[in-house]
């Protein structure tokens, strides 16, 4: 990132429309604040670059006025034969405002403002600079941050402060990652932006609080992940499953915002007609969810989880057998990650133990979850792992694994987990450190091995 500050003025000039771009003239700022500016930041890579390209094509005619503006900061991934990139070359960085006049086929001439090694998307300083640039060039009354890329939910290898790690973070599915990494163009290992760093970048930026943060990523509907970020925004959009999406939800949101809907109404409209999203799960025979969350109620979940953790720790010495059986029956999100549906787990252990306090806690947890939902979409296409109601996922493993070292780093799973705000608020790691059972049978909602 040592050269990046030399490019700030150039990048800002591009957004202001003052750069001499071949065949592409970004719209001039109106001088007045937009009602909404949507900031798109990310890298999907490979065969997924064509998904965001399709989104740009469909969204372009929607951008009718300066009431709603959309700025894009996107790095192209490595090209694949089945999905070659249309509008830039592999590794190129694109920075533009999408308007009806944007000539997408000319964007490659504005790309590569420096070598890719100077623009590492996982660097929180770059995200801060991007937010600042968009706020300066597309000022608005409200801002929406759209993270477009891959996600992995809470990951001890990524969600741990870099200065406490014992070396490079070899993970490629943190909250934000960059397919073109300094460890070499053939390698997918390197740094990832953790949810801690995402929150820090927002706090230090000119937009320390967003109207909404939209995670166009897999597996972000995770308690440990969202607990780090909910106080940075009024609303969240996320999925706890793998996400099949072509951007239709965002197009719907843009249309609704232009229609002068209040944000809650616009968020509901975003999820109202997403048949293509459902079709993706049907074809793959997988389950899916997408949630529009009101963060004002999110904190009410934390004390309920604290009581659930405390009660499980108290009961486990005498009721481990039935609690283990309940763990086996709990809906697991994927076979590749230790993520389980939170409410289903609470219901399963309450039923198995017949404990009055656990039954009360499970009922209170459902009430707390019901308060955060503004709108939801669910699709159940895996007959081996059906669950009538998905909530959010949570991280669980057995005590022995919890004590192990994470990869080649100097810290353990427990070290990483207990750094999380969710643990500090709920003590959930105390339950993980008590549990001796590894779930059997793996009733998984998706297969992502």
C-alpha cells in the first residue's frame, strides 16, 4: 500500500469525471446531496466476474437521476475459459460511477491505474479511502455499503488481529479477499480482511455509520460475524448459507429507492421478487436464506445467548448424553464449516433435557430473533436437511479441537474465538470449551467441501 496515497487524487478525479477516459464520461456531480449513494466494493474472481458484469448491465438503465447514485470499486479476478471478462483484463481495478451514460465496454481503459500489488482489497486502509472518495465525490444523505465477493462466516484463521498472528494469514474466504495476492499470481493464499478490520475501516472513514450494509457474500449470516458490525449500520442484508445471486436483490433495492420508498419498504421490495435466486438453490438441491435485519434490536440477542451458554455449562456434567444427541440433530449449515442454526440448537437441547430454564431461553431466543427480521426469504431444496425456520448460524466445536493450534499460527481456536465481541458479550466460548462431543451424522444444509 506504500504507493496508494499517490493515486488518491487520480482516483478521485476519475469519479469526478475530470479524467480523460477513452469513450467513457462519468456523470458530473450535481452539487447537491443524493438521497442515497451505494458503494460497491469487492472482488469475486474467476467465473464470478461475469455475475457483477451482468448486474452492471441491468442496473445501468435504472440510474435515472442523482437521487440514487452507485459507485463501483471492483478488482477483476483471474480469467476462466467458461466465463471470460467483458469489461477489463484479469487483475484490473475498476473505479467508476454507474450512470445511463457509462460505456461499460470502455472501462478497461480506465483500469490498471497502478499495478495490482498497490491496491490490495483486503487492506482496511483501502476500504476507508474508498468510502472517503465516494463520500467526497457522490455526497448523500444516506449511504449503503455493498460488499461483493466471497465470505466464510467466522473463521479463526481470518478473524483474529493481524498483529497477534504468527505470520501471514493463509485464508481466501474472509469477509474481503483479493484473488490477486502478493504471494504470487498462482497462489490463493495471503491476507484477508476480517470483520474486525471492516468495522475499523468504517469507523475511521467519513461515513462511520451506514444506512445499510449489504453482504453479497456466502455464509455471513453468522452470529459471531454480524455481532462485530451491527452497530455500524441501521440495517443488514445477509445470508447464512451459500449465496446464489445475480444481483437482482440490489436492482430491486435501487428501483424501490427511486420510488421514494422509506428504507424499510425498499428493503422489503428488494426481497419481494427474486425468483432467479430461488431457482439457483432448486437446481443445486440446496437450502438458502436471505435476511433483511434491523440492527436496533440486534443487541437483545446477546443476553439470551449468555444465559444459554451458562445453562449448558451447568447442565453438561450431568446431561451430556442427551445434549450430545441434541447436538447431532441440530441443523448444520455446511459440511465444511462448524456452523449450526442457533434457534434450532436451543430448541433441540431444551427438548432433549426437558429443562424448564432452557425451554424459557429457547422461547426468548425466538422472540429476540423475530424482532430483528424486517423481511426474509427462505428456500428448502435439500430434503435430507430441511428446517422450517432458519435463523442465524453460530460456531460450535468440541473442546479438544477448540484447544488446538490454528494451522501454522501461534494461537489456538480458543484464542481466536474468545477475542470476538460475541464471546465477550455472551461467554459462548465457555460452552464450546465445555462440550466434548463432535456432532455425528452431519445433517448438513449444503455441501461445500
